[in-house]
């Protein structure tokens, strides 16, 4: 259970910046459209109105005095529209002279305007009414409520056909996501994640580390904790045929994540803070120390147990669940800056999150910085974009086991450890207080609070995700796009099972440090043809090429037999027994060509076809499966 208090503060500065475009090369025959946007009732100027020329990519945003200028408009008769939420405006038809200008005034009427819903799909966007496949969307602003450390929890319960299972209750815990059921028995059923057009490697960023002796390590944290949920603008989930354009790697579906961008309004600053607390509202109904002693007394009286066994019980009345679980606190700070002009927009944000788990000695910290920007040049024909995210994640793991293990881990010992024994014991001779244990060597039962506090398991990850895009209108209906993306994470996992714990005393303590590096590089080239038809037909055609390069490298060193616990996992060289180091590397490359066509008739009948091909390459390359082709159609009600 969690309780969250959220406080937001926004400050908008009414200044508008202008950026020189430098030398521009007009494309003849073109002209310019100038004008003003005013309130039809008050005759006052209206700012932040999107004014655009229909059928082209030419447009501008009105300034504080309502003025706007659209350059590079093809000469001849053009249809100009103005849009802003809360207003409606008549369509203006103007004749643009060659190498000249024409002026137009837009009177806006105050009323609710229904804007068409646009959904992010593979390698572009599409009107919701024209979607023929199965696509679910998640409103990021509505999903980012409560304590939400990663994207997975934003999707949970908000998309039909998407099942999410958390690996554990740890902060930032990993999840198992299946879209419309599993498709493989032995391989992964995880979907493909695409962030701002870049497919990412959704592998664990840190080594699994050491597990409790006799058991395997707990499951890893979510790799998607690199993204601050407050930076997400929209989430689209492509199912069945809608994901076919990404090939066989999208056999389990595709999750498309678009982040927030700057606007053409003046510069603004926003700060958001929330604090929350979490606890376990309901615990297991276990026997108390008094109840256990009473039960043993009954067994002794019945002759089932001996008085010697009764004498082994302690006098304490310890609730190990109460000792292990506690009220945790979560603090989250978000600071963002955004703004720009009609030609240049930017947004930058900083996030700090500290989520303490409800189990002692567990937690998750994230420090993230993000910046993106877009710029238009050459009268809007050239559009440049860049996104960069850098994050530092610190994970404090608990010694939980994944498979149970012969000796058990933290939660198994919480259930089975003797409630008549104390948490701490003081040596009467030395006066030193230590954790109570029932033995000094390997044993079935261990003090669960000692396991949580004595065993060290720390993971640290630095991750950088960035991409740059170039869009250029070769001519009015044909646009070329180039995207370069990189995703790199450097993770370190440090574990130490100390001498002071019976879990490590049997082999003189155990220390391990491991490094894991993931590198993903992406190149995309896309051509989009979107002609304008007069009448009831719509059509667009997309084709492109994509190259992905994935590299995984890992190194681990381990030692046992220490004289002291003072150095922890930083004293590998002092161990008397050095375990053989481990190293690993893997390279995968995916290359493919793809195309997609959409056709609509009378806003009622829609057809979509897509094709993806993985060409044959030399040895050493892993291809993106076989060729795939999908044809989907859907009639809609008028």
C-alpha cells in the first residue's frame, strides 16, 4: 500500500525568442504568406496558434501579437488553416504570388475544437480512424500517478490484451510483459521496445550477482528505469499485424514510447515534487513466541517431545516480519525547461528519485538528465531533431532467492526462523552485541534481519540513450528521413557475503565484482510518399532500410577466504582463494528492408499492407528472421 502527496509549481515567462536561420535558399516558384490571428469577439491578438498550408509541410506559430509568417509556400491557390484548442477558425483560400507575399487575417471563434486523434505506429504516425491493426494507447499523464519508477508500471492495467507480472515487490523490479499471450516455450516473450524511433536492447544492465548459498540470485531490476515517467508523452502498443513492419523481432508485439518535446511558445519552467510512503498492510499469520512455547509444552506433556527440546527454546517473542518490513519513503523531484520559437523548440529536464523498499536494506535511486531539440530551416523543408538521455541508477538488492534453494534466502527464513529467539545477543564477557544465530557454520535457518543487513549487494548503471534525425522534403509529397541512434549502458554489480554471517563463514566470506556493457547502434533511412488527392481517397507509402548492431560484453572476478569483513567487495586481492575470472562477449546484427502502404476511401474503408525482408549476409551476422508480409483491411461504420 502506498500513499503519495504531490506538489506542482509552474512558472511561464511571456518572452519569445527568435533564432536567425542564416542564409536561406528559396525553392522557386514560391512565395510568402503573412498575417495575424485575432479573437473574433474581442479583436485581440491570439498567440500560439498553429497556422499551416494544407497539403504541405509549411506552417508557423503565431507570436504574442498574433502575427505569423510562412515562407517557401508553392505559388498559386493554397488553402490555409489555423488550429488551437478552444478555438475554431474558417478556412482561408489565398493566391500566393511567385516571389511575392499575400496577407491573411484569421478571426478565431471561442468554442471547443475536436482535433483528430493521431497515434504513433511503426516508423511514423497514423490517424486513429485509419488504423486497421490492433493498437492500444496509454495516456502518459493519466498513467503517471502514485509511485511509478518505470514505464512498465505505467502500462499495467491500462491496455487490453497486455499482461504484466512483476518479478518482485522491490523498487524498480523487473516485469514479465506478454501481449495477447505467450508465443514461445523456451525463448523470451518480451515485446520490442522502441523509444523515439530507436529500438533498444531490453536486456538486464547488471550481472545477476551472488545468490544466497544454496540458492540462485533474485531476478533483475527493470532496464526501463532509465526513463523518467514524467518525460513520456505517449505509449502505443502494437499487436498482431500492426507490429509486422518490425519483422520477426516484433513477434511478441511492440511498445512505442514517445517522449515530450518543446513547444513554440515562450520559455517556461516547471517543477514537480511528490513524496510517498509504502508499507505491507497485511502480514502472514505466523505463530508468536508465546504460542510456540505453549505448543512445545503440550508436546512435552504428551510425551512427543522431551524437556531437553523445550530447553532449547528462547524467552523472546520476536515477530521476524515486523523486524524485516518497515514503512518506506519515496521522494521524487522533476525539473523541466521548455520553449522556443516557430522554427526552433527545445526541452530539458532533470529527475531525482529515491525509492526505499519496504524491506530493510533495499532501495532504488535514479538521477537522470534529458535534453531534446528541433529546428526548421530552408523554409521548413529541412527539419533537424536531437534527443539525449543520461541516467545513473543505484540498486540496493536484498538476498532473495529465485529458486528457493536448499538453505533458503531472506523470505524463507522470515517464515521458518524461531520466534522465541532474539534479534541481537550480547556477549557477557566482551560486551559486544551481534546478531543472534543458531550456529556458526552453514545451516538451514538463519537470522533473516542479519541476512538483509550483513550481505552487501549493490548495482550501479550508467546509461546513455540518444538519437539524431534529419527530415527533408525532396518535393511536396515526398519526404526523406535519416535517423542515427545509440543506446549504451555500463553496469556494475558488487556482492559480498561476510564472515560475520553463517551464510559466508563456511568459505571465509565471498566477494564478487562484475561489469556488464550493452551497446546498441541504429541506422534508419526512410522515404515517405504522401500525395494529396481531391475527393474521398487518402494514400501514403513508406519504405526504408534499417541496420541494428547489438554488443554485449561481461567480466567478473570473485574471491573467497578473507581475514576480515572491513574491505567488503573492494578487497578481492586479499582473499586466499581466487575464483577463475569469467568473461563473455556477443555481437548481433540485424539488417532489413521494409515498406508499408495505407489506403482510405470515403473515411470508411481502409486497407494496409506491409512487407519486411532480411537479406542474406556473410557469416557472423544474425538476421531478423525470414521475410514477412501482412495485408490488413477494415471497413468502418459511417
